[in-house]
C-alpha cells in the first residue's frame, strides 16, 4: 500500500536534491549559479526529507515492506521531478512547497 505522505515527502526531497545541482538550479532560478551555502542547504533538506519519508514508511509498514515501498515511492518521485525539470523547471519550487503542505495535511 503506497502512502501519500511518503510520496509527497519523497517528491519534496528529490526536488530539493535537484535544486542543489548547478544545472537544475540555473534552469529554475534563471541562470544564477547556486551559492555554496544554498546548495548545501538544498542538499541537506533533500536528504533529511528522504530520511523522514523512510522512517514514516517503516513505521507504517514495518522494516522490510516499508523500505521496499519507500524505494518504489522515491523512484516515482524522482520520475515526477525529472518530468517537471524537463518541461516546466520554474514550477519546481512551487510544487515542492505544495508537496510539503500535502504531506503535512495527510499525516
């Protein structure tokens, strides 16, 4: 059973990791290179969100099934973030905020 909260947290985490990358950061923010602190903040937030999503999945489904579902859910999230980066990169920060809000509302 896929849980919406972990999918939304995974999407926000993958989006944060994408915004930390120089190429994607330039696509999203209009040609500006990310400052080292900003890239570090995006990277840290992304990993933290992915870890929280994993902990939530394990809590809801148990260790073996939870981690399996978490891996599937973050794969789905990575595909969604990749599609947004391909077609509408400037929407990614707004979709990240919406995913965090949706994850908070679901749980």
